[in-house]
C-alpha cells in the first residue's frame, strides 16, 4: 500500500464549523500548509461569494468541493441547485456535492423518493455540464436514509450515474460520486464498487467511525480514533484512478467542534499521514 | 396487497424486556391471544429450559425463533452456539437467530471478520442440521457493523447461504435469513433480494423506524409510528413464499420499555393489522 501524500490534505469547513468563519478557515488552511478547502454554502453566504473567491485565490487553494447541492425534497430545490452550480463555477470547485434528501415530509414512499432524485438530477445535469461543474452524488449512511439522503450505497449512486448516461468513459466526468469513508466503510461491496466507479470518483472524504458511536449524525471521529481501515480504502480509491484531495470532514458536536481549531488542523495533518 | 393475518402475530420478548419475565411473557401472549413467542436466552436461562418448554406447550404457543446464537467474536462461541442449538431443539423453535458479531476487540479488519463468520457457521451448521434447527442469519443495520454484526445486507447474508451450500431449493432449509424490517428497510435491493431469498426467509421481524431516531440501538418504534412501509415489505416476504409469523421486536429504552406491558401487547395487536 502507498502512503498518503501530505500535499493532498483538504479541509472541509464542517470540521471547524462552530469555531471558524470561512475567512478564518481559508487563512487557517494557508497557515497550516493545507492546499485544499471545501466550503459549506452557509459560510460562503456569510462571507460573500466574491470575497471568498478572491481570498481563496490569493492563498492559492484548490476548492475540492462545494457542500452542498441536492436536497430535492425542498420546495425551492431547482433554484437552490442553480445557485449552487453558479457558486461552484465561480469557485472553480472540483465538484458540487449532492446530498439528495430523504423522504418528503409525510411520505414513506422510498422508491418514489429515489425516482425523484433521478428526475431532479437529470434536470440540473445539463446546466452543471454547461457551467463545467461536475456533480458528485454522495451516498449517505443508511441510518440517514429517512432524513438526509435516500441514496445509501455506492452501487446505488453508480446505478444512478449509469441511468443518467455517465458511464465514466468520457474524458471529463460530469456526474460521479463523492466517496465518504464514514458513509460507506461498512459496505460488503465497497472495493468492487470503487473499482466500478473508476474516474467517476470526484471527491474523497475522510474521518473515522467511533465505536461506540453515540449520535446518528454528529459523532464522527478523527482519523485513527475509530475502526475504519483508511489506508486500505484510500488505496482502493487511488487504484481506481482518483488522484485528487483527501478532504477531512468531521461532524463532532461533543469533541472536535469544542476544540481550538488550530489544534484540530494540526492533528488533522498528523493523522492524515496514517491514512 | 393482502392484509396481515392477525393469527400470525408473535411476540419477541425483547419488546417487554424490562417489564416481564419469560413466564409472564408466555402468559401475556396467551392472555392477549398471540400464538407465537420468540424468547431471548437470558430470560430462558432465568426460567429454566424445562419449565419454559412445559409452559410454552401448555399454552400451545409456537416458538418463532430463539434469540440468539452467533457472536462469533466471543471466546466461548462454539460451546455457546452448541447450547443455543440444544435449546432451540428443545423449544422446537422455527429457527435459531444468528447475530454474527462485529469486529473482534482491537481489530479493524472487516473482511477477515466476515470470513470468520462463514468459517464459524460452517462449523455449527452440521450440528444444527442434525438437531433439526434451522439457522437464520440476521443482517443487522450497517450502523451496528462494528459492534454487533458484520453481516449488514440481505444480499451479503444470502451470499453466505450460497457459499455454505444452501441455495433454498431443498425441501427443508437448514440455513437462511431473518428479515428484520428495522435493519433492511433502507436497502435499495430489498425487494430483489427478498425474491432471491425465497424459502430461505426463516423469520420476519417487525417494528418501525422513527424519524428522527435518537439512538443507534434502543430507539425503535411501534409499527405505524415511523416511516417503514410495513405492508409492502410483508407482501414481498409472503410473495417469496414465507408463511410464518410476524414477530414484533421493539428495543425502546425511552418509550415501550417504560410502559405497562399489557398496554404494549394491546397496541401491538392493533398496529399489526395495519402492517
């Protein structure tokens, strides 16, 4: 197995969500020698798109993804996804991450929710393609199927890509997947589906699964503190052709969101070497 | 869709775990007109096997499953599973449910843990077959992969059955699966894999998935209080050839384990009609 390239570490701003504004996170990345950043749109709105673009460029950071588009259960989903595509374009983001949404309010019809995801992506895909913004469907852990995303395995996400005409053989992939170890580590078909994904892996997110995990959304661990075989999964992803960043995304209400963000970034750098 | 047959309701004793002994649960089932019961082995040990067999027979209840064998990560797994097979035999249980165990202490090697499950089942299968006790592998929700079971989808469980020589075509199935809606409702391949399972469905467990769910193990809902399409899944299972009981299994620290158990059984009966 090859070791992780330290130059490929990226910070998903959710990791320091409660501590830093986007401007602080950009400057923090630069200070700690990180070359990539993935902003969330609420933080982006606070700073303003123009200022964000300018600050990110002045520090020469890559935007490894914009979080997030999707949520096709929302009333204003189409407008919101259009705005997200524009923002991702302005940021020259490697992709717009799609968290597709769970069951619509009051509905139990999971099959219909999934059909709708395909319909909605087919609607925004031409606009994303025209803007040069690849869309990355992020399968979320099955424990979040009802409330956050009804796409729950890599296989399902790739079936969606296939159905929407993206088989991964074109030179530039307009629709692919975001592989977040937290969501997919348990999957018996993970290695097989990463191989199948090939160039359609558009983003790679890391953190760890704590045992025990105390919350269905906000108890993620720092790399090395849990039970995910991070080096193995990264080697699968890179073996499939992915050469992009490794984006740290840790939602952690009780631990990492309470710490000094400079300490968080320092530990991210150390632990990344072990992944 | 056909409606649920009220005669097929069974009580998994975990549903009234904090309120009733096994003797009380047996009498409670008889009092409320339930014809099936699935005991847990700790309660069985408290009452004593002989007394349990006698009490269950005197009330003419079917034992729809014994919970549980498996946990192949335990040091005494072989002896413990042998004892479980003997108990299931004495109870004339429809199956012994296997919760296979997660990662061994200190290990992150999920692939190896899964290989070991297959090795261990292959070791106990001849003894179970000789005792006339069908083994039901229960895939557990992926959120429990690290700590309770590294078999996490119906597809994976059926692959295991195939690998161990049980393709479901024999007259009496010695190795199959327990389908618990809580664990599998989210699975994009659920309908397909239930069809594939056919006669290998040895047990069918019901409850509901609450949205939001506040705990990774002990926050299950009563049928109708969550978002699972229970009637649809039951029709898939019965369409595949399953004609057995519908076993209510609700782990609920904050709600159902705090209620009057007679109220719990009364509500189970009412809600079962809607599933």
